[in-house]
C-alpha cells in the first residue's frame, strides 16, 4: 500500500503530464514531505506544472513555493547550459568527421511535455567505433584530461559537464547476460537508421533500439537500488511518443528471450494505472503486441522505488585500500542477495552463475 505522500505525488505527476485537473488531490497535501520527495525522485520541476493547476488554497506556502520556483528556474538554466555543451561537443567531433550518438539524457527529455523540466546529468555519447579517436581529440585539441579507468566508457569534464564516451552500451562485466544483450543492441544499431536530433551532428537511437536499451538501463538501476520515478518516466514518455515506430515483433522477442517481459509489463502498468498514460503507448498499432497489466508487481516495484536504500559505487575505481575494497565486495554481495527477486526480472541468468560471474570479475578488477 502506497502512503498518502507517494499517492499525492503520483496524482500530481499524472496531472502535469496530462495537463488535466480531473484527478487532482482533493485533500490537504503535506508539502513539507512532498517537496524533498519530489527532488529525490527527480520530478520536482514536473510537479510545479501540476501545482499551477491546483486551487490557490491547496498550493504550497508562499516561501516554499518561491523556493520551488527558484529551484526549477535553476534546473531550466542548467538544461540550457547542458544543451549548449552537447552542441559544442558535437561540433568539435563533427569537424573531424566523427558522428555522435547521444544516449538517454537530452534525447529522453524531448519526450517530456517540457523538456527543460527533466533533470540533467552526464552527457552519454557513442562515437560509432571511434571512441579512442574522440578521446585523443579531446586531449590534444582541448587539453582536457580523459579518464580511462572504467571498461565501459571513458570520462572527461567538458565545460563543467561530465561526459561519458561509451565503448559499450551496458556493463558486461557485472552480468554475463549483458554480453548477449550488448550484441543485440549493436545489431539493431547497425540495421536501423538513427534519428536526427534538433542539434547538428547529434543523433538519437532508433525507437526499436531505445525500446530495448531504456528498459534494460532502467532495469539495471532497479536491480542495483538506484531507480527513481524519473527513470520510469523516461521509459513511459518514450513509449508514449514512439510506440508507432517500434519493431514490436523484435522487441517482444528480445524481452521474452531475456526474461524481461514481466518487468516491461510492470513498468507499463505503473505508467498506465498511476501516471495516466494511454494503454496504446505500450501496444503495437495492429494490437498484436501489447503489455499485460500486472498490478501486484507494479505496486511492489513502486514501493521499492520509494524505499530508502543503501547505495554502492558502480566499481572499485577510487576505492584505495584493500580493507575498503573488501568491505565494498561484501556490501555488494549482500545487496545482490537481498535484491535477487529484482535480478530475476531483469537478467536472464542462473542466480548462482550470476553471483560467481560478478565475484570473479570483481576480483579481476582489484
């Protein structure tokens, strides 16, 4: 059972995304509880859109409302700066004939009613096999230090924004099944045409690619205790905008083979039942492929999203002593055991095999 604060948050999100007053809360709202919850879940600016639909006597106290508006204004400025950095980086790569594929982030924001109200983060790029060339260009032309410690991507700071230059789309060291999933994503990338974004030399993945990638990415955050409501909105708003352009036969085939069908059904159920999205968003135009409502699992996932959890770094990079690394390994293993029900929804792996694979690769990284 979701508590009242969470229920009100979901109702306000629904109102903001649908621009509707039909389902607004009827009772008094505990804004002192709701405001930090909205920030933590990455939806504070979106909630502000719904607050404008509320009667004046139900809105937050004026001091809090002014703080809320100020925080949202800052997010909008950060979004504008983020977009400028993307354009600048793409132009730099373009001068040397390097195409830039943008993952998540800005591309996801374009599916929101107000893109600038989706929080910004890192800039995740894929350079179509020219990762090394791109990193050398950054170092030699810009004098920027590139960090190459992590196998999945290199990182560098570009004008105050962290950039992840990906060699791979997902982490195949942590999970053996990710090796196969990475191959699937690469195959789709080769076969399907990317989308052109509003920014020159910035490509976005095809709808079929993102139907696979975004759900897997969200699943990985879910399994590792890092999921927020914003991740669910990324998936939902994407399907809402692109459902007619997805190769549903391929996507459902992969979901079933990779044992992700129940996770897809649950995320779709959350979006439809709690956020007000249309069932058509998760259904092929010919109705041959459609999600199946799973209220029980959807509620369990929602409850998990709003629970307080311990968070662990992605890898041992930056952990400097054997003792700290041992503590990290134990904590990761305990988290894995506690979250095994989540792993079953995301990874097509035997649990024992998964644990051994993770342990062996963690030892190799030491």
